[in-house]
């Protein structure tokens, strides 16, 4: 938990910190983040009895919740994140489906590194 606090901005609140009351809810949230992480295995996140998840649980932009439901709060983005580039370019929030644009950014990035 100490390491998590080092990366949490001052204006963010960890909703489940010191709020765990009696056990965990076994309902899982199944998340597909393969477009971002490249991992084929889906992440399984167990919700606690108060409906929150543990500290340090990360859900990346463009991840899809396949089972269950959740509300995600963005606490920060890096300069290399596609969303940051879209915001800086004035193309966020979207007026249409952004999948083509995100793939184009990824294609350009991979060419620049190769």
C-alpha cells in the first residue's frame, strides 16, 4: 500500500482504503485488455463486499469488461499513452469511434521505434 500511495496524486482518493468490512464478494469482473497489453489471457478482478477492488488494480484505456460491471476513475496518463496524444491534439473527447485512430497512432509509434 505504501508504494501505491507514492504514485497516487494528491487529489485522488482510494475508495477502498480502510473501508473493507467483512469479507469479499466473489463476483468477478472479467476484463479484456489485449489491444493495450498484448496479453491474450483475460484479467479476473474480484470485487470486495463494498463493491470496490483492491489498491493497485489497473484497468487500461480501451479494455473491455466482458463480465460484471465497474466504474473506472482515471488518475493519470503518461506522455506515451495514445489517449494523452489525442487530448494534446484536440481530438478528445471523441465524436465517433476512435479504434481506427488508436491503431494509426500505434502503427506510427511502432514504425518510429523500428
